[in-house]
């Protein structure tokens, strides 16, 4: 069994969402067996920034990325969640 890295793009509901607090909430809400390895912030438009979350999880994780996407989507202040990239973890 190996591990994969999943890059998830999280769009906040507005420019007033505190991305540091959002990072903490994401860490708390991730399902058991997954972990946030890193975060990156990239500008989108008009002061809005996207939060990219690099998540490590087993390659045979039950349900794939669905549980992770649902957990992040349930956090207040999150507007949209998209899987951007999946790769084997080295």
C-alpha cells in the first residue's frame, strides 16, 4: 500500500474569510487517515485568494477523495472545493 498526494483548491466565500483560520479548520475536519502536508495561497481576482491544500492519504482510501472534499466543503466560509491534481507520494 502506498500513499498519494491530492492537491485541492479551496475557494473562500469572500475576501473577508481569514485563510489562517480556514487552514486550522481544514486540519481539524480532515477524515481519519488523511493529513494536510502543506498549504499554498494564490491570487484569483479582485483580492480573492484560493487556498491550495496538499493532502496525504493512502492510495486505497475508501471513497477516494470524496470524504475529503465533503469535509472541506462543510466548513463555514468555503464556497467551492476542486481536486486539482493527484500523484503518488514519494
